[in-house]
């Protein structure tokens, strides 16, 4: 399916026949001179007879007959996004979703299994919140409290707490040595391949002195949660801080 569709577009095909109704390209159909097709949202016009299975963007880039492409790119568009699959062959202007990102292929094609985060021929269009990041978290997801320590997930203004962004109120009733303070279990695991980044944002001097850090739990190739620790120890106090959990992607070198 394409981002846009058009019918009865009058565009010269460079041949003698009249342009016809626009149709979606099909691999088992042969096309005559001047016929117009859409392929991943882009429009192509047949030049001369085009046999079945001649892929428009591949033919434009590398004609079977050098210097005489059988397809002509008339207007560029893009497909609607679909989930990336290692076993699928992708072609120019195809849009996929992968590890929280949206990508478009800026090449005639790539070998099967060429992942968007590993090849510059894929261009990143935007970032989306993954299903795992958008899951809501509650105080029930907290456990493993250190002695004299309690914590709760709280709202921050009008935002609902969720994995990607949650606010914690931590209370320590007695001086504690450096070490773990609590554990949070994610409602849904994050893919470790996405290299989830967990950051703590403190907002006062006491929190800064505590040197709060979060270490992820990794099990079966997935990040199932994290443990919050105070590397500088914890004095008797009540503080609030924000935890940011973001699925990253491997950057193309």
C-alpha cells in the first residue's frame, strides 16, 4: 500500500502508446509502453515492452540494457511503514519500523537481512515510543528494598508513570551504606539488542551526593528491569527523582 495513490495521470512514457490507468506493480505481469505503475509509493512509466518480474527501482538504477532503462521514475513517494523482517527483500522507498525507529530505503534494494541500524542505505525518518517503553509502571513493580528504605512510583504533573519516564519518591529512615536500594521489574521486557539506556535525573544536592545509578537485569537476551543503587550511601531523607529508560539502536559506523 502506498502513502498516495493516483489514477488517470497523464504522463508521457517516452513511447507511442497513450498513458493508461495507474495500477500497482505486480511481479507476474508484463507491461506495455506508457503504462504507469506504483511501487512502494513511487510512480514508474514503462518504456517499451517490460517483461514480467522487472523490478522498477532496480531497473532504473541498473538497466538490463545499459543506457536504456525499461522503467522511468515519474514521481517519488513511499510505502506505508511495516515491521522489518530479516527474511524479506526490500526495495527503494519502502518504509519499515525497527527497534523503535522508522526507516526508508534509499537504494534500489539491499541484500536480505540488511538491518536498518547496520547500513547507511536505510535512512532514519523518526523515532517512536516502543510498546515496552510505553507500558505503565506502578509501585507494585518495586521490590528488593534495602533496610530502612521504601519507594513509590508517583505522577509528575499530568503525566502517567511509564517505563520510558517514571518518577520515584524514595524514603530512607536510617543511614545506609553504599549499595542497592530497590529493584524495578518492567511490565514487558526490553530487547537487549536495542541497548536500553537507563538514566537517573536527581533534582537536589542530597540526591547528587547519593550518586544514584541503575544497573539493568539481563535475562535471555532481554532487559527485564533494573536495580537502583546509591554509590555514595544514603542518609535519612526523602527525595524524588526521575528515571528515563530509552531503547537505543546500533549506529552505523
